[in-house]
C-alpha cells in the first residue's frame, strides 16, 4: 500500500472517524449536526457507516439517472443491485443505532466530515460516459470495502464487528464486478 493511501486510511480512521463520509446541506444539516453529538465511541463509527451507505445510495441513484448510463444495460442493472444492497446496509447500521436508543442516520454525514474525494462522489454524474460512471463506482466500493475491513479490526462490539465483516466482502464484490465491466483484472494488485 502506498504511503498516501496508508496516510489517508489512517487519517480517516483517526479520532473515531473510521469511515469516511461527506456532508449534507440545507436545513437537515443542523438536525444531523445536533444528532452527531449523541454518537460517541463505537456508535460514532456506526453512524458514519450508515452515512457512508446513504452516500452510496445517493451516488447510485444519480448514476442510474445519468444520461449515458442506459447505454450499458449491465451497468444500469448492477447499479440497481448496488443501490438496493447499500440501502440494506444503511438499514442494518441504523438498526444498531436504534437498538442503542440513538437516532438513525438518514443523511450523508452526521458530522460534516468531508474527505478530499467527497466532491467526486456527490457531483451528479450527469453526462459522464458509462466508463467514467463505472470508474467512480469502483472508487466508492473500494473505499467502502477498505473502511469496513478497518472498522472490523477496530470495533469491539460483536454485532458491529459482524456487520462490518459481513458488508466488506459485498463492497469488494461490487468493485470486482465493476472492474470486469471496465475490462480490468477484478482483483487489484498489491499497492
């Protein structure tokens, strides 16, 4: 793994922010920010995981609506499947929050944490080519898989560990399928 990637992952994991997600705007931001103060310790990681999944759902909705997405039916179909699975993952993380009597996360960031790659995720794909859409999706899935592997190693609650360990391979599978669609080897080489 390159020093830059290692630094990013360690930075994303530091100070309780093991999962990198982005901000949301408008009036909802104040409500989400208010709720963020209630997420402490591992519940902060759980809230960030739910937000990251919500972000993926938003991205896949935009991908499906993108002008050129329908040109590659397999990409549009995979995007639908990914959207559905990310929504299920968000619901799973939110159920863990509810069981701890905390508010579920319906937005894309409980604390405004906004990594450098966030703009690429939230920017509407609009007229991006199908190849570019798939490349963006690979980036999202790779980051999610890595974040969950790290979270599974750092969480101490058995339920959270099991959820992170169960979701990580799904995200890696999404990335592998997208790489195949791009004509790449599905498993990235060691960096």
